[in-house]
């Protein structure tokens, strides 16, 4: 936590775009508290943690909770800061002359919640009633466990920045109670594709799991001129007259081992090394490579049209034996099979983002009854990631850093960046104390700041 400083390193510069909006200074101050709370929290992340993080200006936890529930600008300030971050990436691209593809990854994540009065929760479990024989073994009653759902998109820039954007999923009952239009998770993802900002004429590839093999996703990509790569829905059929449309997966039965090509990926190497941003401990001569065997075909699918099909497996096809195809990818791109597989391998980056949001920033540890607070909480967590990425990009732009230091910043992800920000804040606190404790009036000022570093409700009586 920060004892004496009002904000961590360069965060006021990061928040400058908000100063040009109609947002008040009080609102910006709470945005700072949320970001610092996610980066500096110890133990469970909560409204109390965010309220006490700036110890020189501590607030009651109820003030933070009211801000979260009543804030109407969360989407606006997130988009504003996201644009500012992208402008910095453009500057980096001009300086270093980068080129390459922009990758936009879509997925959903859930946060478990308990409580019958918690708004907008739903169950992801199997609702089908078990047969009588199975029910006798599960007579013990358990508390109903529900979740909040969030649809998130992660933009990977050619320079290696990881920029998230997301929206909350609203259930039909919640939309009816709040008089809002209902959207499925796939429709929310399609809206994220329409909203994501990329440079004009940039080559963008959208990645998703089987849930995003949907018409709304393809329509949004067509509007923006994006390519897409998703795993095949098992029920997809080939184009043809009604009653004569075999399933696409039946094509794998006739594939010959000789038609498969070997593709090998090594961490830290290749055209998408910056997109992966692997740890320095995973690169070098002992790095473990991943090998795939792929086969490509162009086929017309029912209700989609002509697409590229990529049949892939990790098991080496042997002559005279049937090939065990493990995954079938479909894409509207004209890229080759090896590059499509390597692109889809980047989809794991959004799973790593979810892990960092929950494990490092403590995003999933909230407890709010009103869902408006949860929506602002989500935007606060995503803005924290933007701030960390923005700070990393600024450090890479510094000309006084040597090659070893720049390589260190290239490797860092959310955990390492959070620790770096904490170290800078600790150093600034020590420098502040060193300067102020030389004079008696300043000593009294510092003592007063330390005395009021706790909220009034927890302050020991003097």
C-alpha cells in the first residue's frame, strides 16, 4: 500500500484523457483508488482494500461501494483510456517500424456467487433431472451456487501489448427487471468486435472457441473486414441439396497420412513471439516445442459458404493407419494451414488473462448485491491491466535503458508489472520521508499523515 503519495508512478499521465471529459475530480480519484487497489492489494481484494490503499487519503469502504453502484461513466472512461493506450502503441510502431497482424481473442469467464438476493446470477450446471436410481445417492442438500458472466476480448498488437475490453452478461430476468434489451453472449462478443479500435487498414484476425462459430460473429467480422478462425461446430454440414449434406467431420475418415504436414512451434521464436510474451525461463536451447500435423482443404459449408478447413492432430500419422484428427478449424482467411494453427494457438493468451485478473488482481473476490457495482468493478480491473500495459510501453520507449533492462520489460506480464509498480511506490515514499524529515514543521506534517493513514473507524484512540 502507499503511505504518503497520492498516486503510483505516472498514473496521472495515464488518466489525462479523463481530464478532458466532464468527469469530476472526485470520480477520477475513485478510479485511481480502484486501480491502486487491484495492483497493491494484500489478501482478498475488496472495497475496503481499495478504500485504504492510498493511506494518506483513506476513505470508508462504504464510499467506494456507493461509487461502484452509482457510477454511470465506467464504459466511457474505459474506452477513453483504451484509446490513449492504443495511441501510445502507434507511437511505438512508428519508432520501431513494426508490422504484422493484430489478433483479437474472444472468450467468456465466470465468477462464482452465493446468495439468493445477489442480482443477475445464473447457474452453469446441468439442469437435467437425474434418474431415480441416481437421486438416492445425492439426498444431501447443498447451497445453490451461481455465477456472474463476463464476455471479454483481448487485442494483441504486433508490438506485444495486451489490451482487454469487456462487457457483463445480463440474464433475461435481470433485463426484464431493468427494462433492457437481452443479448446472448455471442451477440455481446459481436458488439465487442464492432467496438474494438485498430488502426485503419490493419490486418486483424479474430479467434474464439466453438461457442463463437456463430452467424453474428461472422457478420461483425465482415462489417469490419476482419478474418476469423474458430473450431468447427460438430453439427456443421457441407453445402448441398437438402438430405444430401454430410457432416464435415466425416471428411476426416478419408484423409491419408501422406497429406498431413508437420508444423512445429517453439516459445520465444517465430512471427508471433511478441504476442505470446513468454517468460525468459521458457526460452533458450531447452525450450519445449509443440508439434502438430495438419491438413488443409477448401470446402463450401451450409449457411456459411466457402471456407478453409484445417484438420490437425498431435499424433504423428502412420502409413497404413487411420488418422486420429483431434481438432478441425474453419476460417474465412486465405492463410495456409500452418499459419492458421499457429494463430489459433494464441487463443490461450486470453485464458492467461483470466488467470491474471483473478489470481494477481483479485477480480473475482468481490461481494456486491447490486450488479451495477459489479459492472464498474469489471471496468476497473480491465483499466488496471491497461495501466500496467501502458506503463510497460513507456518503459520500453525510454532511450536510457540498456538492452538487458528492455528485455526484462518485454518479458513482464501482469504479476511482474504489479511488483514493479509497488517497488516504484515504495521508493517514492522513502524519498518523500527523506526530504521531509529534515525540518521540524515537515516532521509534524508527516506524523499527522501517518496518524490519519487509517480510516476513522479503525483508528486507535490517542
